[in-house]
């Protein structure tokens, strides 16, 4: 019974370490504290049962319980460090100059391949975004003067679409790398793939949500500028402010603009959160 309880605690903590929720040192300390509590409860329970039955408690029970607890803690610590080292080894191998064809066994090669593809995609994306940032929108997005001339409206729509396409194409390339990996690994080792998918589920969901938010923002922004284009004869720029021929038109414009701004803010907040999480993960893995 004691061994079963200790093993259960170790298994739970190891799984959290495997998912990256616990660092190895934290895992060992968590295991030790948890096992102390679990073992104490079980020992007290056995002692009380013996007392009710008129039996004398054995010192071997306490010695054995302590030994099992220490063994489980040691095992958890070693296994946790092994899991972390195993994960880092893939990243180190991916960053090496070893040709993909020379990496064995095949399972390891399949894991390294998407890491290299996605890293190459990120480098290319970094160059494209840096180039785009070097020529910022001028006038800026939502600036009043961008809503009162047809040429300015068409220019803004074209620029927004071009900049967003950089993100969308990058997301497609990253997803393609994962899709190819899943297809190959499903044939080689479906059990490993299930574990890998569980480990990545939160990350995948966050990336898909971010991509969806950007699509929604782009759609609302283009809709806003097309709305302005439709009502060019009813909108003017006076003293740097937009003036509308009717209050209803003004209210509709403001509603569409505010919706676009809100979606932009939501997208940027999630982007910053995901970027910070990835930066923290890289730091923990020593990839800074």
C-alpha cells in the first residue's frame, strides 16, 4: 500500500515535469513534501488500525515507510532531470551542424526535423518583419486623413493586407512543419506522437487563437476602410478631425473603428503574452 501511494505521487510529479510545469529541483522537493504527508497519513492509519485490533506497531513499518519515501524522492529527482536533459538534447541536436540524414534513430531524426524547419521559418519571418518595420505606416492606421481620400484608403488596405500576409504565411509554414512531423511520426511511433501532442496542445491552441485574432482584426479593419470609401462624399476632414453629414453615419463609423481597435488590442495582448512565454521557455532551456 505504501509503495503504491509513493509510486502514484512520483508518477504525477514526473508527468508535470514532462509537460514543463515543474522544474527538476522543484519536482524533487514537491515529491519529498508530498511523500512525507502521504506516508505519514498511511502510517498513522495503520498504527490506529493496529491499536484497535490490539496489535503492536512494528518499527519495520516506520523504517520501511521512510526508505520507500526517500527512494521515491530520489527516483523522481533523477527521472525529472533525465526528462529535462532528454528534451534539451533534441534542441541541442537541432542547433548542431549534423546533417539530418546522419541523425539516428529515425524517431530522433523526425523530432529534430520540424525543430530545424520551424527555426528556419522564424529566421525568415524575422527578416521580413524587420524590413516591414523599417517602413512603418504613414499616415498611421486609423489616422483621420486615411479615411477621406480614395487613394489613401486603397493604400492603407493594400499595406495592411501585405503586412498581415507576412504573418499568415509564416503561420502556414509553421503549421506545415508540424503536419509533416505528425504524418511521419504517426506511422513510426503513434504512442510517442500522442504524448508529444499532449505536451504541445496548449501551445498549438495559443498559436491558432493568435492567428484567428489577427484574421478577425484584418477583416474588421478592411471593412472599416471600405465603409469609409463607400461614404467618401459624406465625410470630410476639418481641423484634423473627421466630420460627417449625419449623426447616424458618424455613430456607425465610430462603432466600426472602435471594434477594429478593440480587436487589434486583443490580438496584440495575446501576441505579447505568447512571445513572453516563448522567451521564458527559451531562457529555461538555456537558449538565450
